[in-house]
């Protein structure tokens, strides 16, 4: 499946939750390039990764998401409601890509 096909599939789903996501700027340890539609990563409820990560994909429509930006996005998780229950322990969860690259404040869970 191409990245474009994956993005279309993810964007067509009902989100498991909605969050305001802040991608850390490059100079603060963020990733060095924009996230493209179809992107997914492990998500953790704590910065110190005390638990297993939850595979999540952001619903970005057809727009990339650059380091330093904040954006409201839907999330779809491989484990669905189980991931949502684990992540909503606090109002914020963290995006992992070899390091923490951003944080997501939960706005609405479904």
C-alpha cells in the first residue's frame, strides 16, 4: 500500500479521538522534516515510556504537518478503544519516532 493509499484509508475512518498536536521544532528536538499524510507512530501516555506504545495514525487530510506547527487532528489506533482508554489517563500523550517528537492534548474522545 502506498503512502497516499494509506492516507486515504486513514482519512476515511471515524477517528478514535481528536487532539491538538504540537510537533516540536527542529531546534527543540523535533523531526527534521514535515510529516506526510498517512503517517503513523507509537503514542505514549508518559514521556518516560513506562508502558507499551500504541500505534496511532493522524488524519491529516492532504496537508503535510511541519515541525513547530500546532494542529487539531483525528487519530486512528490499531487497538482502537483500548488505546484511547490507556492514553486518556492524562490529557496529553506523546508521539515517538526514536525520541519524543511532539505532544497531543486530547480534545474529544469518541
